[in-house]
C-alpha cells in the first residue's frame, strides 16, 4: 500500500512539474514577444523563441556561467557568419559549403544529445544571418546586435520564468532522454539534414518572394529536429497537423490583431495560444517535440506579422498557411528519401549482442 502511495505521489509531483514548466513556457512566450514589440525589435519573435528552446531543453534554469558562455558563443557565431556571408557573397558555392558544414555540426550535436539547447540556437542563428543579410540595408542596426539582444532577453526570460515559478521540490528532475544513437547513423542523418536545410536556404536566397520568409527554413530546421528515424506514420501525420495548426492559429491571431492592434490584445492572444501548446510541449517525449515545434511555428508567423521588418511578401492567410505546408511537405518528404533507414541500426545492435 505504501509502495502504491509512493508511486502515486511521484506521478502527482511529475504532473505538477510538467504544469509548472508549461506555465514557464507560456509566460516566456507572452512576455518576450510583447517586450520585443515595446522595444521596437526588428524580429520580436527571436527572444521568446530562444527562451522556449532553453526551457524545453531542460527543466533546470541555466547557471549564470552557462548563460554567459551561451551569449559569448552566440556573439562569436553571429559575427563569424556575418563576416563569412559578406566575404563569400560573390562566391556562393563557398558560402553554401560553409553553411552546410555548420548545419552538419549542429545536427550531429543534436543527434548525440550534446549541448542542450545550443545546437538548436546555433541553427536559428545560422538561418537568420543569411536571410537578414538580404535586407540588411533596411534594418537600422547590425545583425549581430539583433542576435545578441535576442539571446540576452531569451536568457532573462528563462531565469525570470524559473524565479516566478520555481519547482515545488528541491530536486529538479529532467525527463529521461533516449540513449544516443550509433555515431555512424547520426552522421549519415546529419549529413542529409544539413543538405535538406541548405537547399531550402539557397532557394529562399535566390527567390525574391521568399527572401524574408524566415518561417520556411526555420520550420524546416525545427521539423528535422522533431522527426526521428523510427517515427510511425501516425506520429508523422500528427507532426504535420500540429505544425499546420500553429500556422492556422497564427493567421487567425494576426487577423484579430489587425482589427484591434493593441498590446493587451497581443498579450492575451499569446498567453492563450501558448497555454494551448505548452502543456504538451513540456512532456519530454515525441509529442512534446511536436507541440514545441507547433508553438515555434505560431510565434514565428505571428511575430513576422507584427514585426516592423520591411517585406514584400503578401501577408495573406493563404500565403502564411502555404509557407508552413510547403516547409512541412518539403522536410518530411526529403527526410524520407535521404535519411538512412531505421533498419540499419538493427544489424548493429544484433552484432553487439552476439559479440
């Protein structure tokens, strides 16, 4: 009887932790985007996007040293990418090869579960820098400054959310993570994922209609991180539907915002939608990744809608949904074609057990 009571108590405590984490995510998303709008940020969705990545990567608040290291690495990475983009702008093949190597390193780190939220953060930075470089003359501030401000605010949002909503118990337990996969399999998957993302970046940079459609490559990168080799067709269908749901909700929210463009309405919309996604996003399993990606899709689309970033892209409901649908079909379709088969891992495991 005491054992059953202990198990029930642990389950209740875990549920409470999940709810607290979901509230942290919703709070960071709401306060982050509203703060970006008040400060007049070019891309107000970046800071809450980074904060969500920090929160979903771990239930523990990052230490001050970790935050400073993350900020320094982001600064150096952004500066390096800006220099690299300017240096190789006349030699696009060299630039694309350099970006592929960077994406490959990030996806490899993700596959080996190294660096927490770092690889996802670096991927977003390596997408934003080339995309923003096409409209840099209209930004009014440097790309590196935009990134540093976003990462700094994202860290402050993360620490603030943990301070306002601490865990009920002294020990903060992260959900159990899957064992890292075979390195050879991870490398093959990372090579394919980097090529898939790079092809989308090249398309966006070569097509003026997609030059400021950041939601497409960021959604592709997010989907490649959410997908897994052994994902069932049902899970893949759920992935498609949740990301589309994020796009639909963002379009409806922006339509409502256009009718009454006030800050309190933005805050109310963000809080309600974030709570809708955040509860599932903090589960720490496949469903958590899927709903976390849907929340990011919503933030990017809605943030681009209210952003002062100059764009010639039509802000139509159908256009936004088409972008998300295009990114989803592209990422899942090419991953199915180029990723290594999950069956490759079975002979490796059998050989090890036999030996």
